[in-house]
């Protein structure tokens, strides 16, 4: 079976120490798995060398596009990339080296059979109690509020583009933007798969989506989404 084409979206905010590594690895290994692809880097208002690194790769790779935008958070950056995507499927990838192409091989191989493929991390060797609380507390909330029972909903997603672009995702959603898309796909009766996609500790830098401000932003978006479901 021919593997469909894919747009890889990499939101990046101050990832100067890891973005080059991620792009080199992706450009080396992705063609071996998915011959027809594009990479869209969304520079989310970085204040370090991230924009320059992204532009340097763009100059020598015709399949790579870069968006520079004011800092607005993960949700808006992801949505900006989705709007520009042109391939059959759309995948999100971290700019920090935690999920590389080789980790997503199984997802790429089966994505053509589904409307959405979720990656499952498994063991997270560098998580502290706070990160575990956020991750598993979120899963419990989603189960209680939205009847979402998937094993991992905050990791890699590969969407069928034509279905994804039908959604009006909340740009203020932060990491909940991913979950919102999952809830909508499930509500529409679309085909969803779960596939092992190993987790790696960050190559460099610190997490931008687990600080209190980002967590509260995602939580408030979840409450707004829940309200809209009942009015």
C-alpha cells in the first residue's frame, strides 16, 4: 500500500539548541518512510536564534517552509501551520527532540487507514510528580467530562487533512488544541487509531507547555469548550 503524503508541523519557541538537530534528523529519515512530504516550522516569536536556524534550513531545502509570527502559544502556532498544510495528512512534531521520525514510524505506516492516528508514549523516564499529575490528571478529566478513554492524548497526532480543516479549533487552547481535535473527530464517528510512539527526554531546553500560565490557559479553554457543548 502506498503511504500517503504528509505535512509535518513543528511549532518552535526558543528551541535554538534542539531545532537544528530535529530538522537534520527529520530530513535524513523522513524520505525513507514517507517520500512525499513537507515540513512547516512555525516560529512562535522566539527571542533566541530559533528564527535564524529555521531560515538557514529553509534556504537549502525546498520542502521546508517557515512562518514567523508574534508569540501566541502552542495552539495558535499549530493552527497557523495547519492552515498552510497541503499534503494528505498533517502531523505535529516537537521542536525539542522528544519525538523523532524514527519514533513515529508505526504511525506513518498505518495513517492511511485512519482519519486520526494517536501516538502512545509509554514510559516517561524524566517525568517528575508535577508532570505526572498534569498528564494523568488531564486524562482523568477528559474521561469524566468528554468520555475520552484513549491511553495518551497529549503526544503525536496525525490527522487526515481534509477532515482536520473542517474544524474550527480554539486558538487559545494551548495543548488542549490537540484534545479538542480528538473530541471532534470522535464525535463525528471518524476512524481513530492508537500506535506506540516512544518518548524521549528533551534534547535541550525546557518545556513551554507545563508552566502554570500555559496550564491555566489550556484549562480555561477546556471549560469554554465544555460550555459550548451544552448551550
